[in-house]
C-alpha cells in the first residue's frame, strides 16, 4: 500500500518537474519525457 502511494507521489513530482522545465529548457524537457522513467515508476 505505501509503495503504491510513494510511487504515485514520485511520478507526480517527476511530471510536474518536467512540465516546469518545459518552460525553461524545451530540449531537456523533451528528452526527460522521452525516457521511460514514468513507466519504470509504475
């Protein structure tokens, strides 16, 4: 149960960080989005 909650919070933080970064550095944000990091969290 706690593992699922932790993964959900981590995924939400990663998604919000990438969306914030897209306003600053679009190339890096696109690279991070293309990585399967969000898939690995689930």
